[in-house]
């Protein structure tokens, strides 16, 4: 709860409507997953956004809102047009939430070594293979994290702070924190149903 009290009265701006909202309004009516991105042009963040979007249907079915917050408007249009993230996007241009939550900020020298870690190298390879693009524009030094919050802000179910540039919480951990880990297994079973055909039609059986 301490994390929420630190950011509850902060304001963020919708990336689409440009409306300013108080952060606590994001969890007042629904449980929510809030991811604080680095930059919208960051390839690592685009990968993380795609991963999170893969569980959007499960979150929707269980009345959980998916939210992303970035540090600046720079690159947000490309991020939206690239369809990397299926949730609602907001901007914290003053980085107040990032500061209040104690999110890490790299320096000019430390970021070079951070890019050389195995986690970063693996993420760079994956970003290239998935053709997510990206650029080096904007604030390169700030990293974020992910909060999973119960409806009404009664409990922080998961609090992940990025330690490195490509350190993102896995979607399965998010589902686990919401007691929804069985849902992803059900999705996999649904996808793997055997297909039977007759002369008229084909359908999944099971």
C-alpha cells in the first residue's frame, strides 16, 4: 500500500484523448496492471508491450485493466500505430511516478555496460527477429517497472522494479499474482483442440 499512497494523487495524461487523470482513478473501479515503460521508441519496451498484450483477453475476461505509462510523448504515435500495446496509454512527463516509486535511473557510463549484459543482448536479438524497430530518441536512462493492483487499491499484488534495461516481468507472473494462471493453460488447450473435417465444414473438437 505504501507504493500506492506515494503516487495516488499524481496526474498523468492520456496519450490519445490528452485528458489528465489522477493516478488513483486507474484502480478505483477495477483491478489493474500498470506497466511503467522506459521510452516508446525503446525496442525492449516494445517487446514487453507485445508480451503483455498477449494476455489482454484474459485480463478483459476477468475485469482487469491493462495500462501503460511512459515518460514522454516522443514516439507515442509510432508506438500506437505499431500496435505494440493493447492497453490504455498515459504520459507522466514529469516522471513523478517514476521518482516516487524509486525506479532506477542509469547514467551515461552505466547504461553502456547495461546494454552489454546477456539479458540485453538476448532482448536485442529477439527485437530484431520480431522486427519491432525502435530508436534512441528521448530519455534513454530511465527504467520503470510493473504494479498489479487489486480493485480499489486495497492491495499491491505484484511490484516489479526493473533492475536492467531489458528486465520485464513475465506475463505468467502477472496472471499468477491475480490467481489467473489456470486461464493461460485453458487458452493453450483451446488453441490445441484437434480439428475434424467432413465434406461440408471443419471445426475444432473438444
